[in-house]
C-alpha cells in the first residue's frame, strides 16, 4: 500500500530540526576551546560583565583601600567610554575602544578584605559564586594577595593583584590565574642598593626590624642580599609581630648593637609607629662607628608617609609609582584622578587602575572572556604609556618588569601631597632577574 | 667567667670598680660591679627593657584602672573603654587641628587638583609665640580632654549603660562592644583610617641620657616623652587612689563597692556617685590616650588594640581590684618587654607574642581570682 504523505512529516521535522541545531551549534562546538563557551561566570549573552574589587574597607589599610576603590571606579568609567578616557589615551598597544569590553559594559561589585586572608577569601568567594564576577582584584597585603590568588586558581577566575610586594606572590606562591603589576622586594633591593652605596658608603652595619609575615621575610632577605653585596654587615635581623603598636622593646636593642643603619621592613601602620618611635629614641641624631646613624624604609607609600609626619624627611626607600612623574601616562592618570576626586592618586590606586585596564584589554585582544585565552594574552604582553616606561608582563611568573623609583622623604615639601622626592628612576634592566630564583609553579591553564 | 678574660674593656671596668671603691661611690660601684658580671650590653638592655615595660605597663594600668573602677562600682564589663582611650587621643588630634587652622597658599604648578602649603594663622598672627603654642598642642589638649571626657563618660553611662545594669554580663559586653564600634566608625568618618602624627613638644622630642644618670654609659638613652608618660601614669594612679582613699566621696564609693545595698539603706544616693566614677574612669582613659599620642600616632582602631590586653590585665589583677589592676598592668608590661629581648627570643622563639597570655593562664591556675581578686566578685 502506497501511502503518500503530503506536507510536513514528523520524521522530516526531526531531521530538519537536528540538522539546524547541529548547524547553529557548529561554531561553538568546533571552537569551544578557543572561545570557552563553558566556563565559570561566562557572561554569555549578558550586556555587561562584572568585576570584583576586593579591598580593605575596614582596618588599618582602609584609607589605602578607599583609594584603590576610587581607581577601580575610574577604570570602569574609562573602559565604558565615560570621562576623559584616562590611560586609554596613552596606553600602547591598545585594543580597547572605549565602548566596554567585547561589546559589553563593565560593571563591578566591591568587597571588604579587612586585610585578613580568611575574610578576603570569603569575600572573593561570595563575589565569584553570588555576583558572578569574571575577574577580581585588590590589594594592600601580600598574605591576603597570596590567599586570594590560590582561590583564583581553584575557582578558575583571574585575580589581578593590587598592592602586594612580597617576592612570594610571583615566586614560590605564583599561580596561573594571578598577575602582579606592582614591583616586589627583590626589585626594591636592586634599585636601592646603588643609592645606598652612594649615600652611605660601603662600610656599614645594618639592623633589620621585620614584620613577621611573607612580605617582611622576603623584603628582609632581598635587602640583606643587596646590602651584604655592597659590603655591609648585618648586625641583627629581628622579627616583630604584625601590628605591634609599641616597638620600643625592639628598638632599644638597636642602641647597643653597634649597627649604624636601621632598616625597617615594615609597611603601613607598623612603619609609621616604628619610624616615629625610632626617631624618638634619638637614632637619627646618633653617631655610631664615626658615622651618622641612618634609617631606611625600603617600601614607601605616600599615604602612609603622611602618618609619620616630619619623621620621614630625608629617609630613603622605594616606591612603585608617584604622582609627580612627568611621563604622558602618569600625567594622564593624575589628571583624570585629580579632576575626579580633588587629590592625587596613591601608588596603590595607580597599580589597581592599570591592572583593571590590562585585564580588560587582554579580553579584547583575546576576543573572549575565556580565562585560559585571557591569561595567554596577558602573558608576555609588552606595553607602554601606563607610567614607569616600557613594561613587560613576564610569562614565566606573571610579574611586571618596569622602572622602579628610589625616593626619599621630602625635606621641603611644596604642598601637602609633596611628601616623597624621586631620587632616581631606576631602569627596568637593573631590577630584572631570572624567574627561576624564587621557585614555584604557575599551574595549569584549565582550572 | 668570660668577662675576666682580660679584654681591654674588662680591665677598664675593673679599674672603674676600684676607683669607685676608693672614692666611696656606692651607687656607681654597684652598677659597675653588675656590668662586670653580666657584661655592658646586657645591663644596658635590662635597664632599657625595664623602662619600656614600665612605660607600656603605665598605659595598661591606666586603662585597666578605669575598667576596674567601672566594674567594681557599677558591675558593668565595659568593652567601650578602649574607645574612651582612643577618644582621648583624638582630643589631642582635634586640638592640634584647631591650633593649626591655616591660610592655604596654593601651589600654582599643580593644575589637576588643589595642592597648597599651609601656614597656620597662629604663626601669621603671633609669629614665634604661635609656633610655640602649636608645638605644645598635646599638653594643651589635656585641658580640653578633662571636661570633654567627663561629659562623654557621663553621657555614655546615663544615656545607655545604666539601662543595662540589671542585664547579664553577656548583654553588657554586647552593647558596650557595639558602642565601641559606633564610636570608632564615627571617628574614622571624620578623621580617616590613617594614623595622624601628633608630636610631643620640641623640647622633649628627643632622648634623655639616662645612661649617664645610671652610670651605664652615654649610649643608653630613653625618650623624654616616655619618661614623662611614666611619671604622668604614676601621678594619675596615685591621684585616683588618693581620691578614693582620702576623700569622703571616695570613702562612700569604696563602701558602695563593698556593699552597695547597705550604703543605699544609709540614705546615700550611691548610684549618682557611681555615675561620677564612670565619668572619672572616662577621664583617666582619655588622659592616658592624650599623653600616648606622641608615642603612637592615633588612629580610630587604637583603643581596640589596647582593650584586649587591658582586659587580660584586669583579670590577672583580680576583677574589681584597683591595686591588682595597677600591679598586673606593670607586671605584664615588664614581662612583655623582657620577653622581646633577643637573648630571650633566641631560646624561646615567639615568646614575645604569647607571654602575656601564658602568664595569665599560669596566674589564673594558681590564683583563680587573680593577683588581688576578692571573693565573690563575678563568681555568681
């Protein structure tokens, strides 16, 4: 019996439907690994993409955290084509067009790290799982940064480090999903060494007071390596508890140690307190071994320097960036930030702003938000026009290499912001090192 | 003994001892003799660490004294007491800001934001005298801190804490801790989170050559302001004790601390006196804060840093015991300083960070009521 069916058969619909579905799915199927259709917090068809800014909003670093947050908000504005464009006007090479990222508007959520590793991880996890962030960023403590970086690798979400200066961040604790634009303790030592030699000579005896956590340890090691390389003796190196407040019991042994230089491997409130108290103990007026006693603060922050008042005058250290730099990138950022908020940005604000732009630009370059492709776009990326001269994001350890500033507390500030005088812009070549010296493994691209 | 090894230093030392004996200078002889046995640097270090401990202990004792006064009289565990210390410090900051209200000279080379150099009006109007007044802002701020802290203390007690007298200690802790956080955040909103430099007057900004005074050598120096703080703490502690011991008001308060009901039955409004004691405790904490600002540039969180240690001091001293609080404050301060000596840390690494809690555990095991604790206080 011939049965002639006219019109649309059920089989035909199924066949056609299958063919159509296969055809539509083909680009994503064949290019799945390139465009990462299936990855955590894929923005998909959403008109926006969300970043997480996890900074200290409470605790001793709250002011620095607030400045970081200002910079992040400014970066979001510029990425979305609002404001004066900031560093989008100077960054080279630039893929961003000032209309968002890959056609999506950038949005953000914020969190409070409280400068505590567990609180920072909890906040970051909330951002990733609840807010669906595609990238998160923040800073002000290396311990906190390393904790967040590990989480980033576990969760498959890129973490762009803010202010973290420990060698471990891009050394033994480096992660494929973590990137650092800020300089590190090794670079501080390498930049500071020649200046210390020129200012203080080769025959010195140094006493270290060191914050007892990852950043302090690596900074002490790097500065010791540098000063001992100059021929200096190390009289002693003493660990001090984080947030000790009163450092008198650690400063008094310095008086009789025979040391003629005190190196304060302290940051933030610890630096303010230990420096203030060291000056009160008369160390800066002292003569030891026939030389003027000197104090060195290897990592400076203008925000923190305010807290130490007059005590910072003439004291040497290093900093990642300073608002007084005259290159086009620095000036563009200072102009945008200054006009927006009425005061100059801190080095923490600068690194956070740059990190946000670099991530966004990498997505644009990769043509996807798929993390392994974004990571590959960042690895080995060389850029200019962001302050600090030509900069390389080294692929081997995700550490940026750029010029480092040696500064000293300004003896005669021209304004309330003019606290640090740039003594020398140390070229990138002088602070470079072999990535293998600090060990560590980046880990896989696929989280 | 290695000190007799015949080094030039040791020979010189024995020469000094001989000369001390010959000249009859017993004090210097004792110092030189101890140096001979323990070595120069150990004696220097011990003397300096003792001073550090007394200094630190002075701060602990002042805060703990106020805490104990409040607990002993009102029975309230006041977790906002650290905030009172911090408010005192910010009285000094406020006075400094007031005295340095300035004319702003704009830096014309900066165009992206307002940058200026500040010239205080006091200096413009009064020249050198103005500079001196600004220089003395911390001592001047004591004059402001006394009435301000008294008012804050009374307002805190009358406005909030009195409503919790009949509540459990847990509820009192929760409400006072909450109050401390509110105060902290208010200060942070007004002054920022960064520490604010509040230097001592120039004349006492440096160090005193205590080594020369004690016959320990000119290398041994100690900051003038810390010595002043130590003397100040002693005066305040003695003042509070004298007030309680030698005035009628103090006698009634002490009687109230022993047996509140009986004092009430005698027709004395003990509650009103206890409120004044709360104000007094606030003043003591505030003054401790004012005087501590040159040592520790104040920030909104400084009270909380001291509070935990001060509670340990109160418990070790014995709940409700004023003498115990003072003794424990100095004892723990001194132990903390000695535990930080490199010689001690080389034997017991990290001991400086746990010594206070370790001693607290031992004392509470041996004397569960603390050093001078009274039976029946916080035991029901």
